[in-house]
């Protein structure tokens, strides 16, 4: 391997043949010029004579705007990060039309004026060996070259001769530097550093659901996002029709990851929290932990189904339809047969209700035909709209509002007892019943768990729209009913489920991924485990792993593969001044810093930081060169990363949760947010589980 020293950055396009770095810079300059030309070509498109009408013009205009955004050249983001020199020319159908044996691998495809590729999309088949080729299996690659950048300027390269038996395999220094590079702002993509085991998950097919168990720093979130980008590349037309969605635990997390896909040229992926998905009512209340656990239990689905279908009653009177001078009578026993048939078909409540008047009308038409008449579809539709038929449907299969149904279950003890019999015991029923009566749906103080129940009821009445692919991150904190709500969004599609059982910090946290996949409706999903840690320093992950036997004894501890052990220290503090001093020390380094503390201690620490003249941000707010400190309540730390972390009072983090196991899991999360260094400060004794 070789890593030339940085050289001047104003290399001309015609670079000397004996200066490899200058030639690579020249190719970068030419590639950027080609990308700029591609963008200008799109900007110059005239759709006046193409669009047939105003609607088409609007659609085309929006598509052009999205294409222009996708072709943006971000000055501080390398256009390509690697090069592959093949021993033999790849097949034409694998090379995106390119000819020759040398390919530059980047975030998107770039071609010159003649249509020849200058940069190959990292998702193309010809790019795969960049991530998977090795000395044992070179995949026909003679040379793999990685590039080092400072900002957007190419400053170094590093070669790996995969087919040379004389060259020993060495760890890539540029790869390690990219992994450890300080971060300011939102989450970055990992397209230049994807590891072979990660790449296998990223490139897995659209048809299957994949569940990724990964400890802190294993890159599971990035893997999930890059899998979406890959699927959009490989199945663009299908996913353009069916849609994709990324689900995160909270808005702060979604804001942190929101720039990853746009940096890869993908702008069409929606983002949401589970609460966003089930926002049928305004959530203004909260549940006690015990109530939330029962409401989140999968058994509630059957309680809701019973309560809904209890509204269906068997007909006791015939239906008499008057048309002109004729009266047509459908007897009660025949109506009962129709109702029972619809119930046995197990279709949605609302769909069955819509079908019922047509079935009654059909029975009338049969009588008309027997009497010698020749009615058509228009007559059947008219009969279905007859007032007598409408009245019968209303009596037998009434319309049900899902929110009102849930409200009655939670406020009417007798109604709940009737439909929860044999499912929930008396104590569980009492736990979820509201203490005070509520006048209406609007005046009710709904909780997040209530909203999920309403979503379940809504789906029982009318089928939820299904997407082509859903990514569910931090899944370990979802209840069974929340899994069901997500599963409804991908019944005809697939999912990528991401999480870490050791980081489950809710009373209803996931116990096993098999169980989670069952609730999601994806029992055939494949479970993959990532155990190599690329983000968290060795000393930090070893310290945090002391908690694993107490919070997730069956999990394999993360093994850091970083050469740099990172900075780690545990300090005794006498007050907030010592915590502020630790923050000031960490801010002396390049990159971002997070001060993580128990939620109850946030106000006091905020006051101390302000008194010391240190500006800080809240989680989700983007760090800048001037403001690099984020004050993070422990409850919001999950999924976030900082170059350096000061963790205040570990025991207070544990005590802030309803039980010790959940508190220790919350502490495990807080301990593993640092990429380069961690200072733990405490005045109270440390939890005994930390040794």
C-alpha cells in the first residue's frame, strides 16, 4: 500500500503521466464538470411542447426539479471514493455501458458527453467487489484503490493489489481514518466504508424481510438506510409505484439521519415515527407503565375484533323493496345467510358492510328474473340504494367509528368485560379502564398507546395502504401492537428491521426478534447479527459491555475493530462545575460533543452551562463549527452519536427509569454514544454492575 503526501490542489486537467495523484485529481475535476453538464442539460429541458395539459406539466416539472436536486455536486462530499482495476473486462451488462477495465466508484453515476461512465454508482453490480473482494477471493480485481479527502479535495490514495501474492494484506489506514473522522452536523453516509458483512445485508433482495441485530457502533442504522438506497436503484420502477418509508423512534433521530439518503441522490423516501403513522387523534395524555403494557399487548387485537363485530346482528325482519307497482320481499332467513357468509369470508368490516346492500339487491334481482323481468346492473345498483335496503344494512351491519369503539372499551367496564372475557383478566381490565368518564372523542386525553389501538380498529374496518418497503429502526422499543401497526404498512411489501435487544428501554421492550417478526407479520424474515464495532472505541465498549450479563445475557458483546482505542476516563465530581469542566476539555478537540444526563438533571446542567458562557443545542438541532455541544436527556440519546461524550451521574440515569433493568439498559445506551472519547463524571457511587 502507498499513501502519497498531500500535494497542491490546483492540479490541471492534463496531469503528468508519472504523477498518479495529479491524474486522479484531474479525473475528479473532469467528473465534476461532467456532473455539472448533466445538471445543466436537465435544467435546460423545455416541456412546453411535451406536456399535454396543466396536470402533466406540473408532474413533469416536479420530476425535473427532483432530478436537478439529485444531480447536485456537494462541495465537501467526494464524488468518488474508490477505483477498481479489473484483470479482465467485466460483462457489458454489468458495467452500465462502460468499456474497459478501470472503474471509479462513487455515490452516483456520472457520464461524459458521449455517455461513457466516469463514475460508477456504488450500487451497480460492477461496484460490488469494492466492498467484498479480498486476497482469498479477489473477484477478478487486480487493484483496489481508496482515496483520501480533506473537505472535497482529493489529497491521498492507497492501493491494495489483491492479485499480488507477494503483497501481504494490511488494514486500510484511509478506511480507518474515514470511520474515525470527526463529525459535525447530521449523520453521514458510510458508502465509502461499508464492510463485507454489511454489504451482504445492503444488497439483499427486495422480496425478503431482514432483521438486523446490532450492538452500538456496528452501523445497523446506516446499513438499513443504504439498503433502501440500493433497493431504489435495483427496483426503482416498482418502488416508485409502491413507496418506501423509514420509521424512527423520534423526531430528533429522524432529523439526525435525514441527510443520508439525499447525499446518495435519493429524495423520494418518506420518514416518520410510529406516532405519525397512527395519528388518527390528538395525543395529549400519557399512560402509567402497567396500562401501556396491557394496551400494547397483541391480545388487544382480538379484544378490538370482538368489540367491533359485536355490532353485527342477525336480521329478524324481512326486507321489502317497492319498485313501481311491485313489491319484492327478501325473508329474514335469507338475509341471515347473506350476513353469515360475509362473516365467514373474514373480510374487513367496512368492505363487508359495503358488499351487504349489493348482496340484498342481488337477492331481489333473482326474484325479478324468476318473474320474467330482465334487470341489469343499473337496476341492481338502484335496489342497493333503496331506503328499505339502507335501513336493513344500518340495523344489521351499522357503521362504526374506530375512535368511538376504543373510547367505549376504555370507559365502559361492562363492554370491556364482555369482549375481553378469556383474554384479559380482571386486574388487566381495571388497569386500562379510564378513571373519569369522557364526553367525546375530541375531549378525550388520548395516549400514544390509545392511538395505536385506534389504528388497529381502523384497519379492521378498512384495509391500510401497503408500501413496497419499510425500514424500522430502534425496533427493540416497540410494543406488539406497534409492530402490528408497522406491519400493516408493508403487508404486500418487505421490511428491514433494525435494533439491539440490549438497548430496549421500554417496559414492553422486545424479548426476541422471532417474536417481533411474528407481530410484524413477517415470520419468514431472516435475522442477521452484526458484532463488529466500527464507531465505539475499544475501551468504551468494553466498559459498557460489563452491563450485558445484567440486561441481555444471551447477546454477543460488540468487538471493536478500531486500531485507535479512543479516550476514556471515569472521574469523581463534586458538582456541576466539574461536569462543565469536562465539557470544556472535550470541546478542545475537533468534532461534536454530547453531554448526556438523566432527564431530571438537565435543567441544572443547562443553567451551569449558561453560567459558564457555553452555548449548547438540543437533540436534533444541527451542530455547527461554532456550536458543537449538545445537551442530551438520556431518554433521547438512543441512535445519536457524538465524537466526544461527557456522561453525568450514571446512577441517576438508572434511577430515572421505573425498574433497574430498564435503567441499566438506558445507561448502556448513554455509555455507547461516543465515537472518539468518553468522560464519565459522578459524585454518587457508580452502579454495582459496572464493577
